[in-house]
C-alpha cells in the first residue's frame, strides 16, 4: 500500500512554495516631488513668519532753517551797528576836510577832489556790501548784512536801495536808527523795507 506518490512520500499535498521575497503589494502611486499628496493640505513651513521691515527713523537734530542751514542767526546788537557806522564814517573824514579847506580858501580844485573821493567811497562801500555783506566798518566790528529769506548778500542793486532808504531811518528824530535797540530782529526801517538783517560774525 502506498502512502503517497513517489514525489510526495509523506502523503501531504505539497503547496507550491513561494520564492524568496514577497511580491510587492500594489501601492499608491508616488506623488511628484514638491506636490502634496491628494487630499492633504500643504503643510506650512517651519519657523516664524517674517516680520515686516521696521520703517526708517528720521535723523536726529532740528529741521533746517532756510538760508542758514543749521540754526537761528545771531543778530548784531545796536551797539555793534553804531560802532560799524562810526568806522565807515571815518573813511570820509579826509575828503571832507579837503572840501572844507577848499571852500574856505576858494580852492575849488580841492572841493572837487574831496567830493569825488567821497562819491568813490560811497560806490565802493555799496559794491562791497552787496557782494560780501560787509563794509570796512562791518569787517572791523564783526557784522554782516544779508537777505533775511536766503541768508545771502543783498547784491549791488538792493544794497544801493538800502542806502537810500536810510533817509527814512532819520525821520522823525532818527527813530529808524534807534529801532534796532528794541526790535526782535535788530532791524532799522531800511532793513525791513529791503528784507535785510545784520548778523554777528564773531
């Protein structure tokens, strides 16, 4: 009696054995790199969200003043203005003496020379003040005449107008010449008419 077939001597039916390694189970197709799987929301990146840039702060310091660049100018006081006027007047002393001597002695040539020298001094001072803001007297004392709006010299034309406007300073009783003693900007009437100020340079 046979217990099995010659190929199976133990009598048990032999199941076919699988080879080494299990066959791969069917899986889900892999999603392309960088694309989240279907049905899954994209995950937020790591770290904190970037803060908005801080607005730039304004620089320190005071706002720039027109014409001067950094601060309120220092106005020349009444005494400084009087002293500069005295120094300028001394320049006319020599030609004035020539005029007086010529008039007393009937020497018209001396009078003409004296008047021409005084006229030349006047024109020269107007040009100097218009270009640089200073006459000889202002240089000695340390003052300068400038436009109030721009902080620049008046220019020859306006400097000439300012000299003519000094006539108003003498009316009445030289009140315009005294006005800088209590005026907040130390201006004469002629300064206010021409928009001029006299500042300290020392």
